[in-house]
DNA sequence: TATTGTTATACTCTATAACTATA
DNA sequence: TATAGTTATAGAGTATAACAATA
């Protein structure tokens, strides 16, 4: 794991790592003009999203879990017995991609595909006992990641954003 | 280009395509529980970001340009003569990836790498005349995409988000 | 005819590591 | 020693098409 500075999510837990690690000098760069990018919401949404993903992956590195995998585990837990098609539709993931995603989670013993009692084409998805136990710990770490975000963004601003975006998709 | 429905950005320009194309019936799906995802800002930021990218690509399909390419063109135009390292740092793109990105734009005659007058290791990036002219038209389409977003999100909410995120990265 | 899960392909993007030529 | 541009690789993710089994 290499060190990362500036725009990336900080590896330090809190506040100012000022006099701690004797931060190496970095090349000074000119502040550039963003041009019309400054008026495009998409640019800033993307920057925020990248920051969030990086912090999520780092904060949950002990579990080797990525945001997409997390979302799959959470939705299966909340809706046991659901089908792959329904899961894919809910999360906006391609059915085709979900296959590999579930293969991975299944190989790790976290999820299970059972035959659907009502439709022989589809699978009924559930968490294994290990999956439930592991997800409990994962959720705890994910909450810590969310705290990082609130800290970085300001708790008030984070709440505003959450409410504003909740009804979007 | 296949049809796309529901969560994706609508292909229709405005309002309600209700009685127009006699939309095909879609399988009815149960509304699933998002579980703790509902409290994670990252999930909704990701959904919004995906929507924005899709609408951007569709709205600018006549130019075959993607968000990353757009951001590169805009920042070069606003900071002629800048280096690849500075551009990469500003946009949060890996230096390694920027190389291919610029190769593509250069092949299309939009950008140019000139020798830096002060540092023989680095390049001074500029738009070509074609690049300037093309970008002008691209920016017009990008503005239309931004209008779609404001329409979808609500103009007021869009403004709030832009202000909230501008100072993030 | 349409849907479910699946396989396959192409492309974008992130994350790294390494190399060369310069500074 | 460090930086600039480059090449290469591995993996995630998107987009798309096709197929067999089933509805």
C-alpha cells in the first residue's frame, strides 16, 4: 500500500498529521483554471464519488470488500429470497455482471443461490450464517467510513446531500 | 443503440412521453428494501454519478466524447501550455492514463503536445484550431446535458449541490 | 414471446510498477 | 534523488449481444 496525499482520502484517522510523520516535500503545482467545468455538477459529483470509493475500500481493507459487493450483501440481507434480476434492477447493476459478483461472494462462503420455489428459472438469494456474521462486522466498518465522510464534508452538509439525493434514483 | 428505460437517463427531450411511443409493458418488480444502504451517502452519489455519465454520453453522442475527455479539453483550453503532470493532478487522473487519453485526442486532431520551453522532460499542451472550434460546439451540448440534470434534479437542488460540492476536491 | 441466468467481448477506468530522459 | 512522460499489467465496472431453460 503506497502513501497517498492531498486529494485522496487521508489515511490518518483525524485532524492534523502536521508534525507527525515529517511529511516529505511535494512538488509545488500551479493552481489551474477549471474553465466551464466549474459549472458542471457532474464533475464535482465524480470527484466526490471517487473520494468516497477510495475511503470505503481503505477503511474496509481488512475485509477486502468493495462498494458493489457491500451493496449486494446488504440488499440480500434485507430481502432474503430475492432473485438476481430483482437485485440487479434494484442496484442498477447489469444482470450479466451480477453473475460474477455473486460467484465471488459465494466462493467466499457469504451468499448462497437456492432454487426458487415458484420459478424454476430463477434463484432465491440468501446470506449464509457466515455471511450474516461477517456482514455485521462489515457494517460496523462501513459506518466508520460514513463518519469519515461526514467529517470531511461537514455533518450538516452530509445530511443535506443525503436527503437531496435519496429520492433521485 | 438499444432502448433504455426507467432508472437510466431518458432519451426523450422533455416532460411526459406518456401516450407517445406506446411504451412496451415491463415486468413488474417488487420494491426492495435498501437496508443500511439508505443511510450511506456514497450509494446515492454513485447512482447520481452513473445517471450523469449516461446522460452526458447520450447527449453528446454526436461528438463521441466522454466526460473525462471533455474535462481534459476544457482544462487545456483554460490553461494553455500546461504540462501533463499538472493536468493529471488537477483532474485527479493518473499520469499513466492521461497518456492514452491524449493520444486519442491528438489522433482526432483536437490537442497537441509541444516541447516545453523551460523543461525538456515535459510537454506544453494546447488545443489545435480544430480543437477550439470543436470544443465550442461540445460545450454547447454539454450545457444542454447540464440542463437535463437541472430538470431532473430540480434547478434549486442542483444549485445547492453544486455549491456544496465545489469546495470539496 | 418474454424473462432468468449465463457466457463472451470490447471498452473505460483505477491502481501499480517499472523504465528513460531529464532536472 | 526526484520528476515527466511512457509502457505494461491486473482488476473493476459498463455496455452489449447471444444462448438454453423456462415462463
